[in-house]
């Protein structure tokens, strides 16, 4: 009988959740949201020149190249440490030092 409290709590929670679902009308909420969206005006103005866009593109490409180089360098370092560690482990096991 130790689980009765947990089962009772579960049943009450399910009943409360069903009550919440019945209270909320999703379609009314969608209508309100869509009508609010219809009343908004969104406009974009082009403020960047071609030169600034080219400069931004060049800077982004340079940053990406630098980040890629750093990632490759880190990967090579981790692989070197892994191979050295495995070499020491395998050498120690087979030579009887470990």
C-alpha cells in the first residue's frame, strides 16, 4: 500500500491537466495571434554599401579560415597525444613494465 499516495497524486494531476486542456481554446488563441500579426508593418531598408558588404565578407572568410586552422591544429595535437599514450601503454604491457 505504499504506492497508493503516488497513484492518487498521479490521478489528480491527470484530472487537473484534462481540465486545463478543456479550458484553453487553441483556435481562439490562434485567431488573436494572427490578427495581431496582420496589424504590424515590417519594412527593411538597405543601408549597407557594396564596399562594406565586401569588407564584411572578407573578414568573415578570414575568421572562418583561422577557426578551421585552429580546430585542425587541436585535432592533430589530440591525436598525437592519443598515439603516444597508446604506445606507452602497449609498450609497457608487452615489455612487462606495467
